């Protein structure tokens, strides 16, 4: 015999991101939990990508293939 699970809302509702976890409680109260290490890693990665693109553009401007 197959029975359906009752759909109960589980509180608090948790939403996880790369560097932020949001907990929303039944009364509307919200808590934010930051993961500083993950945030710092994302920022450093974004900076490194930006700098690599700028370096590439610099060499292309003068018609020189990028040095390795």
C-alpha cells in the first residue's frame, strides 16, 4: 500500500549560497551567516581573472602575442 507523505513546512527555511547562508523563520525573522573564507576566495578569483584579461588586452594592443 502506497501512502503519500504529508507536506510539512520545515522551519527555519535555509537557503545556501557560495558565501552566504540565509535562515528564514516562521515569524519572518531572518539570519544571515557569512562564510568569510569563501567570500575572500571569490573576490581573489574575480581580481585574478580581471587582471589576466587586462594583461591580455595590453599585449593585443601592440600586436604581440602574450608572453608566458
